[in-house]
């Protein structure tokens, strides 16, 4: 058995969906014999993650599985090993860098 890292994407809709579009991207560890099995297993797990619940505003919240967008083998698990990489090509570099700064600053406030 080998380890793989799979990237799942869900769409999150609250109530009638009258809000900014929300997508949740998740990185999940998958254990499988080969790449195709890891992709299939990831897709099954993604579908199992679909759910609905009522939030504190009494709106139905729906998590809809969109797809598995990446599956990468993990060849080693040592301190500092790279396990995932993604290259972005933003249309607006300034907006992208502001988003990265905002995400990094959230790490400072969350403990």
C-alpha cells in the first residue's frame, strides 16, 4: 500500500445561495495500492462527505462534492518533505498577494 495526497473540492451553499460563492478545498491522505485506486477511493470519500445541516440562522447548508482535482503520490514522509505543490497564474497579482497576506495573517490570530 502507498500513500497519496488527494485534493477535494466542495461547493458550500447556505439557504437560497444568496451569498458570495463558497468552495472548500481539502487535502486528504489516501492509502491505496496504485494511483487509479487512490483516485477512485478519493472520489468515493468525497461523495460520502456531502451533507446538509441547518445553521444558526435556520438556513439549510449544503456541502456538494464537486470533484477530486489532484492526486499525488507521497514518496517519503520526512521532516520538511514537500507533499504537495500547486502553481497559480492569477489575473491580478496584487489581489493574489493581498489574499496570501490575509491568509498568512489569519495564522497569527488562530491558536
